[in-house]
């Protein structure tokens, strides 16, 4: 399972060195093939390819003309590209996604159970301030026993 947060930096060539704890888990469980994408363009999601393929299998059950499916695929394909870990455990983030998500300098790499989410550090801190965890959030999670 991928959990927690590590700080990292994007190098001059747009590569992110994946924290070793995350990389080792992903490679052992799923291999080196990845799919990088975003739904909003604000952050980068790095999926092990088998995890992404499972999402695609679920989406295949949704009618191809369903507006939400179309909008989802529009975004993940616009921002998405296949990738893989290089020998140093780095992943190249292509220019369109890197620019949209402000992937420069310090970034935060979050484990999100079975994929990684990468945020520009300053952008994520602003998000935390803009979207505080509320009593409504706590109540909603309590319905699931959390």
C-alpha cells in the first residue's frame, strides 16, 4: 500500500525521482510500466499500469456516450502518457502536464493507496488552507465507520 508523503524535486529535464519506498513497492507489485495523468491539471497522478488498466476496465462498462465518461477520458487522455521508471528510479513528466500542474522545484509525493499523487508544494499548501477538513467531512466518513 502507498501511504504518506515524501518531498522531492523536479529536475531541469522534468524528471521526478520517485521516493524509494514508493518505487520499490510499485515495482515489486506491478512492474516498471506506468501511466501518468491528471483529471484537473492541478496535480500529477502516477498509476502503475495494471492499476490504470483496472480503471479502464471499469470504465468500459459505462456507455461510451455517457457525458461523465467522455469528460473523464477527455481529461486523462489530454494530460496522460505512458511512462516507466528509468534506472535511477525517475519518471519523466511530459511538458503539458508539468506546465499545467506547476511541476517545478519542490513537490510533494503522496501515496494514495495504489497510485501516487504529486503536487507542487506551494499549490498543495494553498489547497489545504482553501479546503479545510470540516465537520461535514467527519460526518460523511463516519457513515463508513471511520
